[in-house]
């Protein structure tokens, strides 16, 4: 039991520290000599990078966020691969990684909104839930051009689809769903200003133009 507790703590700390590596901040500082948080929406994420510095910067940021999330998730999966609760540990790792992304210790606890990170959690735990979330995101952006709304709805789809789609093989479904629900709530909280603008009809619509 003591070993398990130490492993869980280790996974949480590792996931948070790796999650705190914010690609948008690093890329904007190294390549543009600017801090993306001082431009556009002020969010340290792929969407603001795309809007502020162009599609290439946005794509590189997104790929970097995918990779930095995938590393702790895969490590966690390998550590607990023989345990029936491995999905719960991956979900826990993803939650800690998301906390690092949103509140990075290296950058004054001011980071991004963790949407890309949550997508990777779904991908590792059950690709079908990831596919649903991605479809919700793409469809919402296509119909409304509101990335914030798409992010919120995609985040909410995570715990819902995991509950119904994965219920037959998840030995610890409630833990996984609980972590994903917490992540969905966190996404909504981080998008609270966007929600206010959406309700007022003042939210910016997405455009591929820089």
C-alpha cells in the first residue's frame, strides 16, 4: 500500500510538472521574442497562437501540447498496465497534467485552458470518446465559429461518452468519469469570460486569417 501511495504521488507530481511546460509561452518567447499572454485574448494556448502569430505557430503549439501530455499519460499507463485500475490512473495523470497546463509553476501559474490536454486523456483511455469529442468540437466550430463554445461542449462530452461507451470494460468507471467531469468543470471555469461574452453576443468568431 505504501508503494502504491508513493507511485500515485509520483505520477501526480510528474504529470503536473510536465503539464506546466507551456508550449505557447516557450515558442512565442523563443521565436517571436514576445509572450503570447500579452497578445490577443491573453490565453496561453494554441488558438491564441494561431490568431496572433499565424497557422504555423498554432499548429506547432498544438502538437507540442499533445506530445507533452502524451508523455506522462503513456508513462502512467506503462506503470499500471497490469492493474485493473490503469484507466483511473491515466485519468488522474491527465487531471494533474491539465492543472499544470492551466496553472504552470514555471510561468507564474498563468497558463492555458487545457482543452488539448483533455483531448489526449480521452485518446489514451478510450479513442472512441476522443472521436466523439473531436467530432463535437469540429461540428460546433463549423456551425458557429466559436472555438470557446466548441471547447466547452467537447469537454462536457468527455465524461458523458466515457460513462456510456466505456461502461462495459472500465473496472473503475466512476473514478475515470469523475476525473473527466472535474476536467470539464475546469474548462468551463477557465472559459468563464468567454461564456459571458457568448451570452452577450460579443464573443470573437474563429477565422483562419491572422
